[in-house]
DNA sequence: GCGAGAAGATTGATGTGTCAACTAAGTCGA
DNA sequence: TCGACTTAGTTGACACATCAATCTTCTCGC
C-alpha cells in the first residue's frame, strides 16, 4: 500500500469521536439494560424479535437473518438463554433441521418488564436529542457509510 | 415504569438501522484490520496511541484515559500484546506503581505497515461518502447523543 | 431410491470486554 | 513515623463474538 492521504486535524477529530461513539453507545445501552432488567442487549434483541414474531414460532435461522447476526452467535446465545429459562427450542415441524424458538412465560414477563425502560432509553438518547430533520439526515448518512463498506466487502 | 411513548414506524426504522450500524461498522473495521494486518482494532488503537506518544513512554493509565477505556481492559490487552512481542512494559521511573509502555521494533513495524490501509479504510468508508457539511453535522449529532447518555449516567 | 452436495444448526478454541476483588505503592495528617 | 486513605495496575470469573470444524437433515439428479 503506497502513501495514503493522511487525515487532517478535523478529520482526525471526527474519526476519534466516531470511534469512541461506536464503543460508548452500545456500552451505554448495555448498562441501561443490565441495570434495569438484568439483561444484555443481545438478549433483549432476541426476546424482542421472538415476541414480535409470535404467535408464529421463529426459526433460529430466521432470527439470525432478522438480526443480521452470524448463526453461531445466535446458537450460543440461545443456549445460554434456554439455560436461564427465557426461551425454548424444539425441532421445527416442517423441516427436521430447523429449530423453532418460543418464549417461555418467564421470557414473556422479562421482555414485557424490560420494554418500557428500553424504549425510553432509545427515545431519550437517540430520538429526543435530534430534530426530525436530523433524524432523517442521520439515517441517510448511516446508509451511505454502510454502502461504502459493503462495496469493499467488509460489511 | 409507566407506559412510555412507543416508537412510530419511522422511529423504529431509524432505531433498527442505527443498532445494526453500531454493530456492523466496528465489525467491518475489525475485518479490514484482521485481513490486511492480522490485528484487532483494539491492538491498532493501542499501537497508534503509543506510537503517537513516542518518544515519551506512555503510562498504562494515560493510555486508558486517552482511549477512554477501562483500566482492566487495557491491562488484559497489554498482557496479550506483550506476549506477542508488540510492546514492552516496565516500571515507571518516577512512580513505582506506574507502568511505562513502549513499542518493540516489531511493534513499530506492525503499526507502520498497518497504518496506510487503515487510514484508507477510514477515508473510504467514513469521510469520502459524506460531504464536508455532512461530516460536520454528524459530529454534532454524535455529540448531542453522547451528552444525552452522559446525563443519564450511562456513558 | 441413493449418493453428492447444500442448508440448518451446534460445538470448541480463542480473543476480547466487564465487574469485582486484590496487591502494591504513594500521600498525608496527627 | 505510623496508620488510613487513595491511586495504579493486575487478576480471575464470567459473558460474549468469531472462526473453523462437525453433525444432521434435505434436495435433487440419476
């Protein structure tokens, strides 16, 4: 790789803030969930996705697709969540390879009690601080950035 | 927690894109570094910070402050990096509790060979896709969001 | 049907981050 | 100068993500 165009002072500044943000925001989200619901953000994402799919049972692979997660990540987390009694897995009726995921009643209780606090967190940290126009612009920027990464086969 | 204001369709959409982005971008960055430099983004951050501080040796705690990382995170990563021969630790001359961090020559080689590719990644995925005005707006938005999280003691 | 290959899912090794508990070294007041 | 407090850093237990390897079940051409 030959000499690239190095970053200017302002670019460096934006990059550092961006990088810190990428780290800090998920951690803030995890803290909110840990503190208020004794749950990780991954667990919340799974519970929310499965509860929204109900009453249909969600297949493990569909869950992976919905969340845009790797299969093995889903598998590991489901194992831990099953051990905690939050979800249940059973062989899919149609396809013997598939696993149908359902919430246990403890899972339902958990997601119902966590949802209000989490929605409030999202509102107060992401939506309220930004005007409607800014929200729009943010969405467009994220989309542009993602596309650039996709083009480089890195997303 | 009483009933919160639930998210509208558009808000839900933005939130999902945002959440996916928060996951996807760091992973894209890690992939670039793993692929081109056999290195994690954490290792790159440490090497870059220590190399910029040179020729002064950087203390472990200052590194934690600079990167805004937890102390133990720094400590664990430094141990692994020392085992790989990228950095060295020695008791700080002034304060017997401190640890001075320096790059080994392998560490210098590594960061020098990784830097061009990484800067190019940052330019192509973050800076180039956005106009100067957008970059500005992005910085402001991130700052607003961060402040909102700080106010809730979650950052 | 049957054998090759695709698809769904799990597993184990490894690297990484977090929290809480701990050790060691500096600081400071009486 | 001694004892309490603070600060720097490490450690261990645990949660989590990734990758590669594996196992099972489906599918499809013959």
